[in-house]
C-alpha cells in the first residue's frame, strides 16, 4: 500500500470522526500562583470544535486522492 493511498484513507477516517463527534476536548495544566516554593496549578478543560465543512472537506479530499491513486496504478 503506497503512502498516497494510506494518507487518503487517513483523511477519510479523520473526516468521518470529525462529523460524528464534532470536536474533542483535552485537559491543560496551568500554573495559577507561584509564591516561592509554593506553586498552585489549575487543570483547565479545553474544547476544540471541528466545523462540519472541515470534516466534509477531509472526506472529499481523501476520496479524490483514492480515485486519483487508483487511476495511476
């Protein structure tokens, strides 16, 4: 399996996941206060929303790459 076909399949999978879930979240540690040896940290939950058009564009681009790769072979 060549690298273009592998990248195309990855784009289709990532695009489908973006459409299904609509985004992802992660936890970020930040330092709130630092007083000498005492340090207070805060865990913040960040959410990243993936636009629907980006998921559709990834699926279309992956499909076009797959089609172009199969025509070359």
